[in-house]
């Protein structure tokens, strides 16, 4: 049987390893840089008119 100290240290180590896991996963999936207006939707109207001429 493990000592109380070993159990406590194992718990602490597991908590430290898991700290921020949800935030880090969200950063990997969604990214941290906000979307800029140029990237949202299609090209601006002025660019569409210039391309058709």
C-alpha cells in the first residue's frame, strides 16, 4: 500500500499536468488570434467591382 505522502504527491502531479488542458485544447482548435474583417466573409464590394471590369 502506498503511503499518504506518495498518494498526495501523485495527486498534485496529476493536477499540475492537467492544469490548463481545456484552455490549451481550445487554443489549438480555435486559435488565439481574433478574426480580422478582411478574413470574414467574401471580398469587399470595391474588390468585386474591380474584378468584374
